[in-house]
């Protein structure tokens, strides 16, 4: 599996392609995340799209609740 990391929406736009996408905070890839990724991969493969995961850095709760930042798994 290969992947690209983009750090801004401008970078994403430069590589835009039809995609199956999941959005979330993937600080620890547990079984639920693995299932989401597998479903995105399957949908992308079926439609000849790019499989994509969109995540956030820093974690949104660090911005919304800076006094109570979440404990990250990894």
C-alpha cells in the first residue's frame, strides 16, 4: 500500500482525483478503523478511484477544548 501525505488543501487540489474517502482522527488504528479503511479500499477498487483517509493535525479537540486536550493512542 502506498500513500501520500498532504499538509494543505492546496496540495490536495493539485492532485485531485475521484476518490472514496473516510474522515476521522486515526491516532490509533484499531479494528474499527481497519474496517473503515478496508471498506474505502473496496469502494475505490470497484470504481477505479483513489482510496483516501482525511485526518487532522492537531486533533480538533486541542483547538476546541485547549484546556482538556485528548490523550492520543499513538
